[in-house]
């Protein structure tokens, strides 16, 4: 009987894929842990352990459903540590006559596997991952010949096509977007629920990583790994979010607090990005739960969450495939500075950065505003080279895969793409951080001061950013207020802030 070899990548753990509808004796599946996938950036140890734990669980689940699975552990003697070498060995060993794989989500793997298949002497087939709600090139096609991509336009297009939160041709309730209502800080006595935790023992994986000298960052409790690694656990995470967090998600989705690392966020991104759970599945469950609890949950909470799932996530993927590989080398603002050393330790006197970075090192997670308006904001104001910012974000977060990371980082956060994703730079002074968090209250820097020994670095760096990038942003209506203020500023005041910013940039490692 002729046999087919099917490759499953570490972010393709979708038991609902059509490949797994029935067990077939003529199909062999392979999953592999290989060193190059641990080394293209320095990953958080929870990220590597989480991927490997989920892959191993997926292999076990497949075997229980009758599928033949070859699983190569990182330290297997016969693991040749590359997709190509391992696949060639399996093709020979199992007398394979056809090779198949799902569309990868990362450009580098897409190119790598395409090149591999060109050299094969047997037929090969690519199939869709059956995960996303739009095609790879949905953005390219929707915005043909446009220089800027507008997420809201894309989001409305998806809703029209899918009927999600629609009443005929109109949005449910008459409004497309409730973002204006979703920007509140967490009240002083508000305590979000502790997140659901699964308490996996991944000590064997951590020991293997150390034995194989895999370089990682961050911290892990190997006997109490909290993230979902199976489809069942992903569904439990969704159920927990709907019951305990959805009612306040939209209201406080931008809030930051020392009292809660996760606030009311779902923590579904890791499970979703490795395809344990489908975005449409999440959307349908959310709408169903909301319809049964409309007396407790208003539409603003639901729309805010669904916009992140079907709007922003799908949008990021579309931009990625429309603009790669050029996108990963864009540096529109010509930023050249180095990422401060404290991004790897959290050891800084700026409490907002200390808290967001320490949390990232401890949890392999920070929510979108911590990423955008704290760590990303500071890197932009400092003028850090986007390659270094990309590398840090891609490594430190458990949910970071390049297709979703680079467009958020190089585009939304750093404005390095020159406005393809964002119509303005997402930067702020200390005022925004103080408004949306409790970080400033216990900071050694004074959020109200622009210059002086105790002045918050965000303040002088903020005005310095707009001053040095006048040519780029002076005519941008979305930041017109900043330039009106800057133009009215006393010359001596501006000079002092420039000097203060220069001092902070020179001594960024010791802030």
C-alpha cells in the first residue's frame, strides 16, 4: 500500500482539521522538536516548554484516535535537527510515495518547505490549515493599490461577509465599534479574578532543554505550568473567560494594574495561535453566552472582544502576507538605538516598565496595552532599532509567532512600516500611563516633571520624539494637538527637554 507522510508544525495542533476526520492506514503523521526552531530568536522558556508540551499532548490525542504518529523528541539520537533531513529519512524509512503539509503561517517556513518540495522526487501537496476566517491575501486584495490598510474597513468587511453581530446589512445595535467606551482604568478597589491554571509538570522538557543547551529567557515553575496545552483545556479557558471576565472585558481591556497581570483578558492567544481552538468557535461561543446573559453583559464588552478576534488578529495576518518579506526590514523612522539592558531583567526605576517587563519574564505574557503603550512606547521614544524590538517581542511572549508579532511590533508599535498599519505613532508621555494604570503612584520618577533628576523619562522623550520627527508627522492630523503644543512651547523649555532626553538616551541602560 502506498503511503503518505504528513507534516504537522508546532503551531498546527488542530484536531478538527479534515486530516483527522478518520484514521487511515496509508497515512503517517510527523511532529518534530528541532533545535533551529528553538534558536531563531532567544525564546522565553515557557514558550518553548509550552510548544513542546502541547505538541506531545497532540501526538498522544492523535494516537488515541487511531492515527499513526511519528514524534521526534529534541534529544532523540536519530533526530537530525532539521525538517528536511528528518523528512528525507522518514520518506526512505517508511517508503513514502507522497508528502503533504499544511500552509505554514510564517514566511520563513513557507519558503523553506516550498524549496524542500521542489527537490523531492515524490509528489507533494499543500493544504490549508483550516484555521483563519480569511485568506492569506485578503488584505492585499481588499486594499489593492492602497498605501495604508485600515483595520476598521477590513473588520466591517468580515462582519458583512460572515453575519457576525449583524442585522441584515446593518451592525447589531446600529454601531460598528464601541472602542470609545472601552478605555477605562481599573477602579482602585477592583480585583479581577485569578486566571484559570492547569498545573502541568513540564520538568522533563525543561531538563531536556538544559541538557541540549537551548538558550532561553524568563522564568518557569516547571512543576506548575499554567497554560492550556490541549483542546479540552483551551475550551475550559474559553468557558472561564465567558463566565468570569467577559462582562468587564471591553470596559477595562486597556487598563493596567499592579493588582492583576491579566485583568479581564481571555488568555486564549497561545491556544488559538497553536490552533487548539478556532477563532470562529470563540466568536460563536461568545455571542451565544452573551445572548443568554444580556441582562448582565452589554454589547460593548462583546464587540470589543470580537473585534480583537476577527478584526485585529485576522488583519495582522493579512498585512503580514501582503508585505513579507520586505516588511521585516522596514525602518521608516531610521531608528538605530539599542534596546536597554533592563528589557532582559526588569531592573529599572521606571515602575511601569519594571512591572510590565518583570511580568513578561515571569508569565511569558503581557496584554496589548502593556506591550503597545509601555514597553513598545518607550522603545519608540528612545529610537530603538526595530530589529531589536522585534527580536525581544518574538522571544518573550508565549503567543508570539512572527505573523502576528511583527505586524503589531514593527507596524502598530514602532511605526517602522511608515504607516501601513497605523495612521499615527502610538506614543505617549507619562500622562497616559498614569491615566490607565496605578504604576506611577509608586515610581521613583515624577510623572509631572519634564526635566530634572526625578523627571519621568517618558515626558522629555515624548516631546523629543515629535521634535526630531517633525518632517514625518507635522502634517499628520491625528497628532496635530502634539504639534500645536510643541509649537507654543517656550524655546528655553524645549531646550531643557531636549537636553533631558539626550541624557536619558545616553544613559538608558541605567534608568
